[in-house]
C-alpha cells in the first residue's frame, strides 16, 4: 500500500522513518482479517488509525 501511495499520492505521505512499523500494522490487520478475527482486526485497525492520525492532524 505504501508503494502505491508513493507512486500515485506522494503528497499524502509523511515519511517519519517508521515505515516498517506501518507495514507491520498493515500485516497484522490483514492476518486478522484472513483469520476471520473480526474483533481483533477491528482493534488492530483502530490502533493503526489512532497512531497515524497524529501524523496528519497537523
């Protein structure tokens, strides 16, 4: 997803040096969705959005 954003929507990205952490969060969300863990995927998604929201709230 970050590669797609970098290619087409660079202005939306804020590079903080924590891209590997973001990838890990996305992997967790996808893994939980694949496992049909609805509550876990919701929790992982909310955690990711809350953390990243601070970057874009400025």
